[in-house]
């Protein structure tokens, strides 16, 4: 007779041939069993050791699955009594059906909250000029309240676009007319505008390997065929892209500071990429990942500056320089594609609320933005140095990258498992392997942003992370034997 807690009874299916991580597969199966009532309220789940042995996976994988279920209020830990299904389910039931937020599983949670230590993509929470911003926001609300009530320009407020054009001329050496700028709600809207206007559906697109997972998913959602192109110490290997897909419609790149490795594309690679786009009539979507926040010297000019810019769609945002809560970014369209991008914006995704635009306009116009950037560069440089010093004590070989560090892991450790456990304990590192499209080429490691660590918390958060890494490494032996570490990139970096 099948035990009610056996994987067969719970319909836990593990398919190692699919791209979906094993932990996500197990989590989905258990979650469905709980929501559908096949696991009754109060019922005890199998121990992590037993379930791991039956499924042939690491104990750490089961541990992070249970931590995720606990975070969702579906199960609770009872110490030596094991893990049990909650008697009342607070989430996941709507007419007897499971939650529909599955597509959000890969995003950093919790949403709409203060950033966690090591979390990528967010600026220093404690250094935001909150009082200054509150005054500007108040003035913007008043100005907007007494202004006209017709629809705003779908490209964004003319004054803001003019300020952005002026700033880009100084910081990124770009010469563009304000009419080439389209204000967006952030990077994602900018990317959607570009992919839609360029008609990427059904066409090939180069993507850096490793490359931004959100960018990869956007290409997949739009219906493009993603072609991974490797990155080394000089940035995108253009010759590899030409060999794989010379007829690609576009290349999505982060040339200023590669996400997540932090390398800057060399002049030779920049020229080769621009030459390829010109020769093939292709497009380059430049994700100016960290913009001018270059901690090691002056930022290189944007690809959209100078010769070849007519083939470059530039995407910028204020999420990392001011705050992601603004929900504000921009696209700079080449003249040949401006009308197409503006049409898509006007019809499908016009600029966001006018109040925020007015406040940011004043922030730029009165010089506060440049002062804020100068202060943040000094702050981030010190916090990155501090992070490197502490993390190197328990993960030797850690390297600086962008606004943080990348740390190698012991061969027995799984970076995705460690990330899941860390998030359940209030930390938000990112798994380097998740940035690879080809799982066989993935290198393991932890991406640790330094923006929200400081002398008051660095010791505690690093001690917690060290403990998680040590426990995961000692008790985890993966079914595959692929080599861990930072591989050739770390050895080649200057």
C-alpha cells in the first residue's frame, strides 16, 4: 500500500530534462497538493532527509522548498515534531484554485518593502534624500493639481525630456534631441517598447551569456528566438554571435558594465558589434545597466554615442540611481526608429503619471541628481570594499563586480539552494547560475550587492551567510558533478 506521504501519493514529479529547476518542480507539486486538499490540514510532511532520499535530490533542495512553503503560510515547522500543513490557508485559495502569481516566482520578494542585504538592483535605502524628495514631490502634486486636465504627451513631459537629453550629453556623451526620448515606467516598459517596435517576434536575438534573466524572459515572451553569446573579460564575444546567428535581428547587451560580471566592453568589441549591426541592418538594444555609476574610473561612453548610434536603442532608468519606487525610466530612440517607438508608446504604453515626472525634472534641473550620484559613488565604493573584505574571509576568490561582488562556492554547494535558504533568513543574494541560458555552461556563485550593507550590519549578515554556505556545502552533494567556481572569466579579468 502506498504511504500517504510518499512522493507517488503526492504526485511529486522530478524531470531533470526540463529547464525548470528541480526545487521549483517539487515546490509546485507540494503546493498543489496542499491547495487541492490532498494534504490535509495538520498533516505532517515527510522529513527533509526522507523526501530527499526518495526523490534523489539534495537535502538542501528540500529545505529551501519547505522554507518557501512556510513563507507562503502553507506549512509550519514544529521543531522535532516535523513540518505540518497549516490548518488555515491564508493564500493560494480562490474558488478552490491555486494562486496565479507563478510568473513572479523568480522576482526578488517581498515586494513594496525595504531592500534586503545583498539584494541586486536597488540603491542604498538609508542614503536616499527622503526629505528633499518629499518637498519636490509636494510641489509637483500642487503644480499638477492646478494644471490642465487633458492627456499628457505620451512621450513624457517636454521639460523632463529636455533635462534627460542635457544630462546624457554630459554623462554618457550622447547627442540627442528631446523628441528622441520617450519617458517610461522603467526598464521593463522600455524593453517592451523596443521589442514591439522592432518587431522581434519570430526573429533571432543575441543575449549575453551570462545575461540578465529578465531580459531573457522578455525576449521569450515576445516570441523571439534567444541566441546566447558568451561574455569574457572584454565583454560580448561578437565573433561567436556572428558564427551562431549572423542574421539575428538584434543584440540585447550591457556594454557599459556587464550584468552581472561588471566588465566593460572593449573598444574593439564595441566597434565589431556596431559594424555587425550596420552591415546586417540589425539593431542593438543597449541596456545601460548602471549608467554612469562607475566605481572604477570614468564610465565609458554609451554605444548610442557617436558613429553607429543610428542602430542603437538606448534604455535607461532611475531605479538604481534614485529609487525603483519612482517607476521611471526612458528610451532614446535612433532617428530612423523614433516614429515607430513613439507610435507604440502612444498607442500601448504612454508615459507614467505627470506628478513624478515633474518632481524628477526639478531634481535634475537644480543639480540635486549630480550631487546625489557623486555621493553614491563614494558610498558604494566603500561598501563594496567592506563587502569584499568580509566575504573573502569565508569565500576566498571573491571578486568585485559592478556595485557588489561575485563569490565562488565550494564544489559541493548549489547556488540556487543557498539563495533560497538565504532569502528565508532575510538575505537576498542572487545565484550566478540563474543568469545562464545553457545549464551545461552555467557557473555557480553568489552575486552580492553592496548597496545596502554598512558597518552596522555587515558582520551579522556575513556571519549568517557564511553559516548557510557552510551547512549547505557540508550536507549537499548534487547528482551532477559539474565544476563550480567562477571559471575562465575570473582568471581573465584584468
